[in-house]
C-alpha cells in the first residue's frame, strides 16, 4: 500500500529561534508526520509554527501537534500561526491553544517571542542585581 501526502515543510533557524513552515494538507495518513517535522527543530529553540499555508489538518494530526508542543513546553515556547478559521478550529478542538498561543501572522508571533525574550533577559539582569544588593 502506498500513501501519498500533499505536505511540505521548511525550517529556518536563527539565534535560538526556529520557524517551521508547513504547507498543504495534513491528514488521512501518518500522524507521525507532525512529530517527524518537529524532530528537525532543536528542543531548546523557541518555535514559530507557521500553518498559514496549511489547507486542512485532520483530528489525529491536530492531536499529534498538541502532543509535540506539550513535550517541548518545558524547554521552550511554541507559537502557532494560523489564519484559516477551519484549521484554527481543528487546533482548538484538540487543545493546541492550551499549550501554545495561536496568532494570525508570523510577524505577530516573532514580536511575542522577542518581547518575552527581552522580558526574560531583563528579569535575569534584575535577579542578578537583587542578589548583589542582597549579598552586601
């Protein structure tokens, strides 16, 4: 038996961030497709998952996406980009919104990651200053 998939992906990595762009239809096949796509991203990279070119995703793969993001949750943040209502609804129905923000544009996702990274580095600097002041 031969299964054919109308699915494509692209990965771009930059300074602890990754953009994983999926295209096509994700469904009626191997639920490991999503997991395999995530295998190309470093677990410590904050991830923007761009699904704007995904035409459809079935429930099994939406759940697989939830599981893949949940596994990354401890080490890094994932933000999902989806501007198609039916794709976003499939993600929400399978709890993806409980483990990742879902936003309508890649730029918005990148802005969120940048803002949170800046906040984290400011928090780290503040913690170091507090330790120095407290240690006197």
